[in-house]
């Protein structure tokens, strides 16, 4: 009589594989938690200025009133750092106004690793 032995194939992940995947997910999540808010704030600031550029009342405002309006909209959207750290500049000429968002954000990523994210965008207000 022939005995048949069946070898069962193990399925699933080993404990070490789970730990490796968990550490990768934690590292990606930690990096995302540092970078996503910076890009989110920048995108919000650009959106505010672009909405202001499409407003018909913008062309009628003087430079000081325009600066005040931009600062007010930044405050309403909780972008206090843009005002406090002078992250935007209003360049007004006789024929056009440009808002320039030029700044860097620096921070600590890990123990002795730092990051620098630089932004440089210009938006014309009288298009």
C-alpha cells in the first residue's frame, strides 16, 4: 500500500514580514505627516490669490487695500505664517499687479535629517 503524504502550503505573512511592512508604512506616514500640510497650505494660498485675480473689484483697488484684502483672506483660511513670515509679496506697477509667493519651509525630518521645500509662484491680478 502506498502512503500519500500531502504537503500543505502555508499561506499568509510571517511575523517578520508584518514588521517590515509595518515599519515601511510608519516611515511613509511620518514623512507624509510632515510634507502634506506644507503643500496643502501652499495650494490654499495659491487658490486664494487666483480667486482674487478673477474678482472684478481687484483692478479697482489700490496697493494697500489689495495687501489688506490678501492678508484678511489668508487669516480666514488659517494661513497666519504667510503673513507673519512675509511669504508673499505684492508687486504693483502702473499697469499690473503681481502677487509673488516665494519662500522656503524648513523642518526636521528625523534625528539629524532636515528638509527644505522651496516655493516660487507668481500670479497676475489684472488678467
